C-alpha cells in the first residue's frame, strides 16, 4: 500500500519531468542562425560551415586568426 512518502515522491518526479519537458521545448525554440557574410572580411561564409557550426559569424580563416590572437594573449 502506498504511503504519503510514495505519493510525495511521485509528485516530485512528475514536476521534474514537466520542468525538463518545458526546458527541451524552450531550447528548441532558441535556433541560432549563422551569418551569411564574415564579420571580419565580408567574404561569404560557405554553407557547409554555416551548417556544421550554427551561429558562426566568421569564415574559417578569420576564425583561425582570432583564435591565434587569443592564444597569444593568454600566455
């Protein structure tokens, strides 16, 4: 026979499941779009890169230059 602790556990689990479902829905609504043109050199960003790296704002070359610059500043 179920007691009050079992009922409480079931209720908590139901709320957790609802919260996780709501979070999944919210995350799916946050679609990140890539830029069509690089913000560094204004060249067109290839579609393959935009699909592989959603939210990219730079072409591969400009991204590599930025990463090298950041690496030098970290040292």
